[in-house]
């Protein structure tokens, strides 16, 4: 707490972090010389933790460290966004087609059950079959899309991880620490 | 009432309820209501017809009057000293939105609302013009440097000093660390002038020292721009500053007093300590400038420190502004000739610019500097909205084989200004100018570097800085400073992307449309 209030000798940084990313974020910031001095639950959100770090105000290569920190924050945010939208296309297309197919099936079954004529019965069955076919086609499309999205995700995820590793490497060189790859 | 109850009983009995018409009021009342409604409609129609006839007649007069007045004002605008694009924009604006445009023009024209202030400034400047003598420039080997020194003296009596030294800081953090350590050494006076002063960690660090200094009798004065610091410097803090014995003055209050045009802002960044050390640069007094608060990615800024007799130029400039704001005479000599002499490798000329001078010193010195470049011309600026003269000079330099490089931010602080800047700068790429954008950063440094000299300060490469704002900067050709600035350019380019013909934003139609629209108002930006 002493360090937090000592703005003359120490810089302070406050972060709001998702609980599942806590360890990773703390480790990432420690590389930049930030020391965790306070950790508390967020007042509003259950899955968020407020972290307060401090770092001596006068440190070597501060400008470059600040710049690399911005790069790291950008990559971390992109990584988070990537994970949130990992299969966003598959999900949205699946939901749209699924609803449409379900609507076809329900309408078909209802028409077939309610009608008194043969034409109505046949029509209802045809509509229901179209709905079933839609589900089959959707499954095939979604499978391919899911695979494609997974590949893109993995590729970008790996790129971002290696970019983060490069940042870590640059920073540890600047601070004179050690770095290693997991 | 009876009728109603009868009808209601009918409803109850009826099987086909929806076919029964229920009457809820007596016929007499209905007629009266209808009559009143019709009367009101007729009255409304009558008013509309009358006002149409009356207003259309008035409208004709309005059109006649606005046509004559537009014509007169347009002639006034065309004969003003605005540059071509601004004149064209004002004429278009005045013709299309006459009343509103006239009001805006009235508020922003420095010849109307600034006239009284200009007279006052002239009087003060006359008092200060003989305070210093120009150095003998015969020892300055480089003719281009000598010309610039001479121009700065003739334009604003900014003397050249050959025995001052400067230190360049490539970031706001380094600049303010140096300012803090110099403030701690202060014994006589501290003058601070900033566009933005904001509550935060940086302010607290500085305020702690200023409080101590004021208590031991150091004369501490602060000028802040009322628009720049609006909402960032809290009222409570202002009271604390004053109660600590520090003299505080806002420049051009936002309250419309109409004694000075509202768009004329004090964009200067000056710190003078004891008349021995002075600082200027791009960074304001706020946490984002030292990257202790995140606003637009990494904040790339810069500053410069000078030591020696050259400090007097900035001391006089600050005191001139102070006298203008306080209306009290100042004994300038009390604050001058405080610095010692240093062995220097070049000239140091701190200078200021603003609407109080007859010419746009900022624009002219930039134009001179660009024109003097023979091998390299490096520019770092957050905005790129120059006039045709500067644009053509840059194009000609690039076409003549000069290595022209411009560094702009990748992250925008004001989206519409960024679109115009990017559009302007992309046009230069076609002529051989190398344009870079610093990755994930907002570049706020304002530097021009040539093989002979450099200008570092608060002057953006835009029309507001050239024509409407009070600016501060330093012209120097000190070898070590030029090398440090060159290193900063090299380092910034390492973290930047070169814009190629393939990556032009102008390749996209929507960008060109937006840029075209925003360009219309670019003289205001």
C-alpha cells in the first residue's frame, strides 16, 4: 500500500482481469517489472478481479518497456477476442439454418396433422422432409465451417502466441532477466 | 344518461355484441365539441396562411438582405490574409448558411474579436523588443541556419544564442523527469505555460514541488489554456494551487467575454526555471503524455531542454503572456540574464508564435526549414493539414531527390482529423515521400529535422497551429541535439510501417468520400 501512494518513486497500474486469465496476466506484467501489490474482487462483476501493480518510477529502458507493454496488451486483447469469437460464424449460421429447418419441420407436421385432404397431407410431409434435409445439409456445411474456423483460430492463436513470446523475449533482454518457452 | 343505460342493457342481452353501437355522450355535447375542433382547425389554417403570406414576404427581404450582406462579407473574407483553401471554405459556408456562418465567422475571426487584444499585445511587444540584442552571426558557417536565425529575429525579436546548450528527450516520460529534477533546484522563479494541465499522477508530482517552492518564496506562476484544460483541471485543484501561494491564470476563458476570439488557443508548452533552464516540446502536463494513462495506444512525444542565455527568449514570451492576462506592468530585466554561458556546437533560438504577431512565424519558419533541406527532410507530426505552399515545398523536395520522410500516428485521437491527414499525406507518396505510421501508437511529437538544423516544439503541421494558436518551439543546429533527434527518427521508424502504394487508404472509395467531405472543413481543424 505504501508503494501505491508513493507516486513520486513508484508508477501504479490498475487492471481489470477475467478470473480465468489471472495467472497468465500477472506473469505477463511481472516481466515488465510490475509487482502485484493488491488483488481484489470487482465490485460489479463476479468474474472480474481488480489488480494493482507498482513499479519503480525510474527504471532503465522505460520508453521501450512502455511501448512493448502496449504491444503486449494489444496481443492479449486480440487473443481474448479470438477466443470469444472462436466459432462465431459456425454458431450464427448454425442458429439461423437450425431455426429455419425447425420451422419447416413444425409447419410440415402441423399441416399434415390438421389437414383433411391428401394434398395437404403430402404437402405437409414434403415440407417436413425439406426441413430434415436442411438439417442434414446444415450439418455438412457446419462441419466444414467448424473445421475451417478451428484452423484459422489455431493459426492466429499460434501467431499471437509467438508474437507474445517475441515481446517477452525483447522485454527480458531489456530488463536483463531470463526468458523461456513453455 | 337513460339512453346510455338502455343501450348498455341491449348489449348485455344481445348475442352479437360487436354489432351493437354504444353511444357514450349526448348529441348536443358532440356537436359543440365538433364545432370547437372545426373552429380551431380553421384558426390554425388561417394562421398558417397568414404567416405564409407574411413570412414569404419577409423571406424575400431576408434573401435580399443576406445576398447583399453575403456579398459584402465574402469580399471581406477574400481580401483577408487567410490562405486560399480557407477563403474558399468560408465563402462556401457564408453563402450556404448565411446567419449561422456569419455568427461563427464573427466568433473566430482574429481581426474582429482579436483587434483589441492585438493592440494590447503590440503595446507589450514594443516594450520588450529592445530587451535583448541579436548576437553576431558572422561565426555561423551555415547560410541556411543564419537565414533562419535572422528571420526569427526580424519577425519576433527572438535572439540567437551561440553559447547555450540543448538536450533532446524522445519521450514525455524523460522530458518530465528532467523537468521535475530542475524544478527541485529552483530558487527564484518558476514559469509554467501549458495548453492542457490535467489532474493526475504527473500533476501531483509537480504540484508537490511547486507547493514547497512557493512556501520558501519562489515566484511560481502558471498559465493554462481554459479550453485545453477544461474538465481536466478540477476547480478544487485550482483553489488548492492558489491557496498554496502559486499564481494561476487561465488563457482565453471559455465564458464568452468577446475580448478575444474563442478559437485562438494557447497551445504553448513552456517551463522556465530561474531563467537558467527552459523546456518546451509536444507534451502537455497530463498522465497520458508520460504513458501512465492509456488513451490511444503508446503515446509518442518529445521535448527539449535548453540551458544558457537562450532561455531569456522563453522567459520574455511567458512574461508577455502574463502581462497580457494580468494588465500589470512587469520589470522584465529582473528575470533576464540569469544563465551562464556554455560551450556550444551551434545556435539555439527559442521562439514563440501566435496571432499576436503580424505574420505566422510558425508557418514561415517551417516553410524556410523545408526549403533549406538539401539532403534530408524528416517530419514527425500528429496531424498533417498544411496549406498549398508547404505541401508544394515538400513535393518539390522529394522530386529533387531529398530524402523526405514523414511519421504519423497509426492510432487516431480525432478520427476526422486523421482521415484528412492521412489523405493529405498519401497524396505525397506518389511524389516519392516516404510515409510511416508508428504501430499501435499515437505520435504527438512535432519535429522537423534537416541535415543542418531542427525545430522541436508544440507546432503541429496544420493550419490551426500556423494561424490560430499560440505556439512555442526551439530552432537549433547543435550537433548532439541533431544526432539525438536523428536517433529518435531511426528508432521510431523501426517501430513503424511504411505506407506503400498498395496499402493506401485512398484505394478505398469510402475513405476517399469521407476525406473529401472532411477536407471541406479542414481549415477549421
